[in-house]
C-alpha cells in the first residue's frame, strides 16, 4: 500500500513540474510532445534554439529618437498587400496544426510536437498575456527565418541593433474568449489555437543598443514588410496586416 502511495505522489509531482515548464516564458527553448513524430513533420534544427538565453531578453524600454532613414523598396499599401482572409489562414493552419487546446494542461497531448520559442538573436518574445510561447515546428522555423532575413536586410542598409518583436503565439479557447472581451478584432486570432500562427508588432521593435544607428518604427515596419512579402511569395506563409492591434498576423503554410 505504501509503495502504491509513493508512486501516486511521484506521478503527481511530475505532472506539476511539467505544467510549470509549459507556462514558463523565460526558460531556454525546448521541444516536447511526441519525439518520434518530429522527423515526420519537418526538418527542424534544434540548434536554432541553442543561442537562447536571458541575455537576449535585455532591451531598451523605449526605442531611441533622433533616427536615420533607411532605404525602403516600396511594395504597395501594406493593408492591401497583406490581406489574406481568416478562411485562408484557417485552411493552412488545419493542415499542419495541433488540435485546439482546452487549457494549458492539454499540451500533454496536442496531437503533434510543439517548439517553445524564446528570445534569441533572431527575435524578441514580448511579455505574453493571452498566449503561451509554443509553435509547431514549421511555424517556429518560419519565425526564425523572418528574424534572420530582417536582421540581414537591416545590416545591408546601414545596420542598427533591432529585432522583430513577437506579441502573440499559441492560445487556448479560454484565452481567446478573454481577449475578445477586451478586443473585438480578436475574432481573427482564434487560429492561434492551432500553434501555426503568431503576431509580430510593427509599432515597436526590440532595441538593445542606442549607440548603433537609430531607426524609426515606420522604416522598420516597411523593411519587415519587404521581408514578409518575399516569404509570402515563396509560399512560406499567409499574412494579415492588422490595424486595431498593430501587427503582422502570420500563419505558416505546409511547404512541398
């Protein structure tokens, strides 16, 4: 009887520790779920997460002023260029996404692997109020690709210590409901439940060094638009330019 009791206690402790790990937004990136499915879903490089550390979370509270212009290649009005419908986002998400979660404990059986995304050299993860930092491997790979291309494009045009800022990732039906009470535009965000979708704000960028060339949010928004335009054209994703909550709403696509 005592052995049975000890086994039950040990199992309860393990579940509690695992649930803490699932809601911790600061630890280094991990992959969890069903490891044997990883090779079947996407060739995701675990080294993408190797440089993640607390150091990447240190950014200036405000973007510095007295900025210098960046050369921008015009792609058109962003609201017209990036106007993929919610139906299109859902169709793409359902082809590679997880089963919608009832709560955070459902992460234990999402139907496939999830990758934890943390601040790194490619992007900065903002404080998440209505979501948790997890994506399916395809979406995590896309996020890193966006960050790398943005950094490369910025360096090619004079530099600056800026990274894209991720403001929303995986949501549950309960968190979507809470968000809708605060933001009526959140009806489009329900696709976040499938782990395929994330938001990158265009009103603020993470700046870590005010001594490097200073850039305006407007120029960085348009530079990011150039990067996303290329990725969308290559078939990586669908994108919605949102105005009420200023962000690029991005869903990863299944690639052949």
